[in-house]
C-alpha cells in the first residue's frame, strides 16, 4: 500500500513538473531581439506610410522572422519602432504570395516586464485585416485567456495591397503614459525594458489562431526635456564675453605702453 | 680730482639709468607681445574653436588639457613680468590689486573646462607664491 502511494506521489510530482514547465515555456520561437527605439515624429496610424510627411523616416528597418517553430526559417518582416513623449509606435511590413489569404492579423502581445515567459504577457493590441478593411482591438490576457478590453487603449491600423504579391502594412500606437492606460493594460514606464511578442495569423482567434511569432525587447526611453535656454549660444556668449574683456584690457595695456614710451622720450629730451 | 670726475660719474649714472629704462621698456613690450600670443592661443583652444582631439584617444585629451593649462599659465606669467616692468618705469610698485586682476583675467579663460580650470588655478597660485618669495625685501 505504501509502495502504491509512493508511486502515485512520484507520478503526481512528474506530471506537475511537466505542467509547470509547459506553463513557463516561452511563447515564441527563438531568442528575443533587442530593439532600440528612436525618438521621432509621431506617424499617422492609418495603415499607410505618408512619404510626403517623411513618416517613419527617422529609423531604419530591422529584419525579423516570424516562426512557427524553432527550426522554421520564418516569415521575414520589416519592423520599425519610433517613440515620442507619450507613445511607442510600431510599423510592420511583410509580403505573402498572391495565392495566400489576403486576410489576417498581427497581434502585439505586451509583457509586464522584460520576461518572455507566457505568464508575464498581460496585454494585446491586435489589428485584423478582413476583406480589405481593418479592425483594431485591445485585449487583456489572463493565464493565456484573451478577454476584450472595454476601454480600447492605443491605436492600430492595417492595409493589404494586392499586386504581384500581397503587401501587408500594420501600424500600432501604444501609450507610454498613464493617461491612456487602465488596469487592464501594461503600463509602459520610462527607463524600463519590456518584452513584446509579434504574432501573425489568419483566423482572429486568440491564441489558437496565432501561426507565427517572434519576440523583441525594447527599453522605453524617457523623453529628453529641452533646456529653457540654448546651451551652445550660452557657451558662445560666455567665450565671447571672457575673451572680449581680455582683449579690450590687453589693447588698453599696449596703448598705455606706447604712451609711456612717448613720455619717457619727452622726459629724456 | 673729484671736481673733474663728478660730471663723468653723473653722466655715467644717467647713461646706466637710460640703459636700464630701455631694457625695462624692451622687456615690458616683449613680455606683453608674448602674453598676447598666448592670449590668442588661449582664445583658440580654451574657446573651443580649435581642438587637437579626435576620436576617443585619451593621450590626445591629456595633451589638449596640458596645452590649455600651459597657455593660461604662460599668459599670466608674461603679463606679470610685463606689468612689473611697466610699473617700474612709471615708478610705482605692483599691488595685490594688479595681481588679483591678472589672476581673474587668466583663470576665466578656462571657464569652459573644469579640469583646465582646476589645474590652471593651482598653477597660477604656484606662480604667485613663487614671485612673492623671490622678490627683494
């Protein structure tokens, strides 16, 4: 009897260990890519890149790969991140073969820290393209269950251009200040690093519909406050003042020496 | 005998005094010109118009700081010599007010760089102490 109890205990211990390890498995394939956000002009979140306004021009594209499994070569996507005082903006672009489904979604899952483990992802911003229109939704994640957030924080937009290929463009705006966030959002605080999961899929079912994903790490930068005065002008003014005083006094001293020479000559004669 | 020699010695004294004055005047003007050259160099380097630093080469940064300090110290040194001789020609002594004035005009040239300011301050104080100690009592 005792032996049987011991066996049950062992089985329970092993199965709980397996369950726990599944729970803490990273939800992406591969290591997270470190992205440096750059301060720039706020883009208009409409699924289009306005080249006349030089939208997204301040930063270079980073190539990321959305993978189905660690061995998958992945779907290459072009990614940009820009920050302003109150928002973090993402641009995601990728192409698919013309035979593929022109519908689909991109989900940005946000971890409450730099941890990439499943339980730390609590917020999701999802743009779903369906019949060439898009919808944006804000979700709250609790133990991998996605619940629609009644207060939609942030913005998202998407567009698919059907040509030789299907060209997808997604834009996201995530609030970094408390003004636009509620309890069901991850607060993106300044000077803290957060993990983001970029997931792609066709059917807007979460998390079942997620086909491919990757993870990135971004440190939210604190906006640099402009000094009330121009430091360069102040330094230049200081240099000019200091050396002008020196120059004027030096010139006056040379003048006095010249006068002294005349005075000496006059006395001698 | 002394009656014949007196005019000669008086003339000799006058000639000596004249030679001394010419020498003092020359020293005044040459020292002032040298101080002027160092002032222009100080304007260029301490005013950050010219720099020998490129990249992150520490040795160049050290050399740049030493050059800036030396320029300020030498400006003060030659100006002090020039002013001392000038005052001698006018028959007045150099006062503490003159020295403090020169000290301020020299040290404010390093206002953009804390390291140069610190070391220039030490250097100028050292020169003042040195000049004070070597003067005739």
